[in-house]
C-alpha cells in the first residue's frame, strides 16, 4: 500500500490532469487558497500594522522550516526572490581581481547560473566550463582536475536539471577545500525528493527554491551559508534587512548581522512567503526518506517502460544515481510534448534531454503507464505532426 497517496487529495490539479512536472513546478496544495486569503485579509484589515503583527517575522519562520528539510540549523538560511539572485549575493562576497579568480563550472549546469558567472568576467572572473562526455553525467575527474589553487568558486548542482543525475558532491567539496576554493551547491532539483544534509556535506554555500519539489510556488529561494563563514563574509549586494538595527534607519555604513540574515537585502516578498508554507508543511510531514524510496521505484518503472518501447533515456540507469526525473528522448520529442500537454498530461521538454517525466509522492503508478502509453499513441497515430510547425 502506498501511504504517500494519502496526501493526494490535498492537490486539486491532480483531479483533472496527469501531473508529471514537479521538477518544473510542484502541484499547488489546496491550502494555498486559504494562506493567500489570510495574507489579503491581514493587508485589508490591519494595513501597515500587519508588518509588526507577523509579516516581519515570517521570513525567519519560513527560512527555518525550509532549513529543517535540508539539514540546516535555525538562522542559517536567508530567503531571496530566486536562485540567480542568491548566487549574486554569494559572488558579491568575493574579489575576482586577484590571482585566485577562477570559477569552475560544468556545461550541464542550469543556464541562468552559467549566464551569471560568465558575466562576472567584467569583474575579473575567469570561468572554466568542464564539458560532459555523454550529456548525462558530469566528467568528475576532469572537474576535479580543473579545481586548482587559482579556483575561487565552484557552483555545481547536486542534481542536474536535464538528466536528473546526482553528482558526487562530497568529492567536489573535498577537492575544493583541499585547494582553498568554495563550493556553491545548488539543491533546487534535490530538496524534497532526495535527502540532503548541508552540514554533513560540509558545503560552503547552498542555494535552492520552493518552486519545484517543495510545492511552494514562485518567489522564494533560499541561501545557506556555512556557520563559520557567516561572519567572515560581507556581501556587497546588501540592504537594510541585513543591518543589525533596520528600523533605526541609520545613515552610514551598514552594521551587519552575524547570522544568515547577514545575506539579506531589501524588503521580503510577503505574498510568496504565505503561499509557500502549505507545501513545505506537507513535505515535512510526509518525509523526504519515504518520498525518495517511492521516487526510485517510480523512476525505475519509467526507465524500464521507455527502454521497452525502444526510446533512449537521457537519465542514469542506476536508481541511486538518479533523482526524481526521467528524460525520455523519443522521436519528435518536442512535438510529442506539446500533444501531451494538449491531452492534460503535464510534462516538459528540454533540448538535449527529451521529455522530462517527474513523478512525485502524490502520483499513482497507473499515471506512469498512462503517460508512456499516450506517447506511444501520439507516435503511432502521428498526432505529433499537428505541432510540427510550432
């Protein structure tokens, strides 16, 4: 019996679609309606008083609840609008003008992160991008060789977005620390479907968001800074929320806080903080360990079903190396994806990967076979051709 399906009725969209796209946007919990209504009622009835009556403290409460899902301690997370901005806050702590100015990345990294660090060349950063050999895995030996005594930062995703490959974060962190470099571990495709413990990993930084597997919607990203680094670093991207006494409105240099809020900047995104709480609460109660167990079983089923139909799978074959997504590269994959969406089978397509199928804890096993059968039907009947010019 799949006990996780007890949560299924909390997600309205599952009643009318086959929802296999949690790697892109987690299904919305029904309780988000009430949460956002509470925000609107507070604004409508309490006005500016709502700040002191709960809004200011909301950032702390939400950050600590997210932190509990990734092994961070209280006060170790700050919340931001998106991961790219969180990366920018981290980068602003460092000087790229000296000899140690190299940023080592992989070509399978999420493009937004690649774009950001390549633009840091304006400040002196030298970005070295290590290519993959197969488009599924990183070239770990080559990556480790690239991390040398001139390396400053190593931004790397714990789970690669195209293939769902789980990288060997421990080996990367160990090598970086040997030469004095810092690792920024992107947990966006991991937290909520793969157990994570940032303190056990000893990563310097971690970033991620609630948009995907945490079912929290857009607008809330998190930034973890290792405790011993918090007081040593001073981000130049900062603001009044990082000041010890923000409501003193003091003119002059910032007097920085010494906890995770040292890395904050401007006014928090209050509506998004209200919206994300039901999903975080459900994930905390359901438990990431049983979610991971189910994910390994369901993704293995998808891999077997795709291979049996003769389609290429651009995700690792070994369940332990694969996170929550299976990338299926069937013929005409982009057009097939559009037809699947038209049939209310929610998936997505990524160039170089294929159709990404991402079951979560609320998905039934029957939905997996249904999706694969529909892909088969679309190819067999040439229904994909109606989208050929799109």
